[in-house]
C-alpha cells in the first residue's frame, strides 16, 4: 500500500550542489489540472454574469467538468504514484501540522501533494461533483432540459438553484485560497509550483522508491465506457416529455385568429384569470380594436385558453408570468419579469423592422410558439442589433397584445 511522502524534499535529495529535478506530475495530471482550471473559469464566468444568456457555454463547461472529475477519480486509482489518492491521503493531524508550519513560515517541502494541497484536491472533487449534480437538477426543473427534465418540478429546480449558486461561491473562494496557497508555498520554499505543473518536474533529488507506473489503457477503457453509458442514458431520457410541459401544438384556430394581428401567444404565458378578463372585453381589446369573434368561436377559444393557461404548465415562463402588473394585468410586457429581463435592450432593437415591436416575441425567441422560451433559442436579429432601421427617438414600443 502506498504511503504519503511526508519527508521534506531536502531530506531525500543529494547532500550537496543543486537539487536534481525529478518527474512528479504525469501528463494526465497536468492536462487535467489546466483543463479543469479553464472549465471552472468558464463555468463561473457564465454563471455569475448571465447563466440564461450564456447557458450553452455554461452547459459545455459543466459537461467538461463532469468528464474531468470522472477521469480524475479513475486516475486516482490507476495513475502514477503521485496521482494516486493513496499517495496523499494524509491524516488530519498532518494537515494541521503543515498549516501551522506554513503560518510560521517554515513549511516542509513535499515530493507530491502537501497535506493542505491534498485536502484541497479531495474537497474540490467533492464540491465539483456536487455542483454537477445540482446543475443537472436545476437544468431539469428550471429549464426543462437534460436527463432529469421528465422527473423534476420547477419548484425543485428553483430550490436547488440556491444550493448550486452557494457551491459556486464556495468554489470561487477555494480558487482564491488555492492561488494564495500556491503563491505562499512558492515564495517560502523557493520553488515555482506553477512551472512544476507545466513541466511535471520538481526540484527534489532522487525519485521516490518504489516508482509506480500508471495504467492509461485501463483508465481510457473505464472513462470512455462510462462516458458512452452516460451519453446513451441521457439520449434515452431526452426522448421523454419534460415534466409539466404538454406536447400539444397551438390550436390552429387560435393561431389563425390571434396571429392575424400579432404574434399568437401560447396560452401558457397567461394565468386563467387574465384570459377570463380578456375574453370578457374583446370588443375593446387592449383599448385599441374590436376583437370579437362570435359566441361559439369565442367560447371554444376561451375554453382552450383556460385549459392551457399558466397554471397547467410547469415551465419557467409559465411561473414567472403569473406575477402580473396590477395596473396592467393583461399585458405581458408590463410584467416585472419581462421588464427586468429586457431592460438593457435598446429601443431601436424593438423598433427595427426585423422585430417591429416589443410584443413580437418570436422575432428573437425562435421557440416562442411552443411556450418554452429556451435560452439556446434566443437570437436577436443582426440587423436589429446593429440598429438598422431604428425608429426615431420617442418611437412607440407599446405592446398591443398580452
């Protein structure tokens, strides 16, 4: 069984002259380290700044983190000596002693991970695994995507989102602590630890005996096999309908009548009480037009709206748009959520010919008709972003519909 190397490097190296550089970190560890640093950076940046707008890259970085953590767990049993968990599974007393020595500015130098570094490795792997797990739950309940979408309620996803965000702040704090620790160790031991993670070599005298070789083929089989199984499972679950997302398309008559004047809003964006009020006064539809259709057709479309209103859906839009503006409950663009999410979009974008008003959701949300409004389906027309055809100052962007 491997034992953690607890001696100072100076005690095991040559007794005179410059200490000999020895290979400590294998290629797998070095590639893992830098890929993980990049993936975590992307994940934190996209998550903190705008996880909805940057969801695609947030998911890519999350999947990368999951694959890297899985690789590291396998390599921790089949890797080279200093990559194996058994090599740096220090007792807690050693961690405390090393921390005291570091505070006293006389830390021991270690061939592989020092006790504090080993604690960081285990904690990071645990927290990242928890972040991936909570992220999958959030994706399933909040966005209705991913392998857990068929089984996860929106309220569950929203609750777990708070845990996911807390873990993100914890990881950020650990990154800062890690960088500080590396800087302190490098200064006190006069060894460039960043360079050692690039070259894999440390100033440490003769290699530790016995030398343990890794098993890259076994690791590759386990990792690739695990990734293949997970991918197959995710694809199978992706074929199941998400929880609380009815598969029905818009009623053709609804689409025809509503779409004659504006974008045909899915009934799931509006609570039943608002639909009731709207149908009760179609003659003065938003104070602009007579939208009466005849008693039979109105009754059928009202029944369709009530049966597919926001209360019957479990999507993010259905939940957030239930909170209406008391002064203007019928207008979607008056809701607090809509205003908050669109407050940074300039007026010329809404007034451009490609958008033609803030009520035309389908101009930028290419799945608007489904009621899903997935973040990946958002794309502002380039002409609108460039300001081509922008309306004159003071141009109206008032909505003429929900």
